[in-house]
C-alpha cells in the first residue's frame, strides 16, 4: 500500500512540475523580474487547495529561477537584426526590441553605418552598447530598450574578442 501511495505521490509531483513549466514558459516576463529563462530549483510544493467553483486543485509552489532584465547604465552586447536609415535594432538574449538611434552613434553615418576607421554596424554584427532606458510593454509581456554608443570601449565587437 505504501509503495502505491509513493508512486501516486511521485506522479502528482511530476504533474505539478509539468504544469509549472508550462505556466513558466507562457508567462514570458514580468515588469519586476524580467524574462524567465529557466527553473533552477523546486523548493517546495505545498498542500493543494480545492477551488470552489471549478473543482480544480491549486498547489502553491515555491521555486527559484534564472531571469534576465536590462538596467539603465548596463553595458551589453547585442546582435544587429535590422538596419534602418534612422538607426538599428538589436537583440540581446530574450530582448528582441533594442533600438539604437543614429544620433547615438557618434562618428557613424548611414551607408551600413560606417565610420572613418572603416568600422561597420550592419546586420549580424555584435555591438557593445550602454542601456539608456527600458520600457515595459504590458500587452506583449516584454521590454523595449534604448541604447547608445556614447562611452568608452563601445561599438562593434570583433569575433576575435570572443575567442580569447
């Protein structure tokens, strides 16, 4: 009998974990915590409570997770995915909409954004930049960010820098 209960308990725990991961993946991000990347530990599954109107059982779950959130003043490496006359859009981790205006690219001019040193900012180039500000978009459950090259050691990053 005890073995049967243990097996049922493990199946219930497994179902709770599956539901947690499904909810986790559909949540995407929150304004306070940023993007949810991965569940790292499952701390506790508390006793279930039956919901009166639906009959569903709600299990409070305590867990730790890895998150990603951009902050003003943070230096990041982003990959250019769209070049426009007025600026470029970059991606960094789960953040898809990072915009850098041509006004925040000193010494670069539009023709694939090139400067006198022949340094190019074009599609698929990795660019080190500084976050000027972020905006939470509630309807999309995502962040947008504005970045700049105004600062020391900012700009296109060569592939060799990642190899060393």
